[in-house]
C-alpha cells in the first residue's frame, strides 16, 4: 500500500503551447489560467483530481462519439470545410 506523497498533490506546471493556451499533460490543452484570473478565482488542484477530471472528460467524449456521431472529423477535415465555406461566401 502506498502512503501520502507530496508529488501526488502538486499539479504539474503548465507549459505555454500557444498564445492563450497551456498544457500540463500531453494532449490536454487548457485556456491559460492567467487569462481567467481577472474573472474567476483560481484554485490549486491536486494532481489526482486533475487526472480524474481529464479521464472523465475523455470518457465522456468517447461516449458521445460512440453514441451520437455518424463519424468523427479530424482537425484537417474541419479546416478544409471552413476554408471551403469561406471561399464560397466570398464569391
């Protein structure tokens, strides 16, 4: 049995990946907390709770894809569609 470890309580430091976006775990993007600090009081979140929330979100999205989607579009497919629609609107 494992006891209480400080490392389990400290959320990883965010890495800036783009303007307004940070990443604490591979593949999990977050809005930069500094942008929200003016409007929403930020709280320290233990690592185990952060991991629990990320896992729950991924499970939810997988469930929605399985039960609600005819198909899942990639980011490239969405970008192509948006570009096509913008070009059609300019005509």
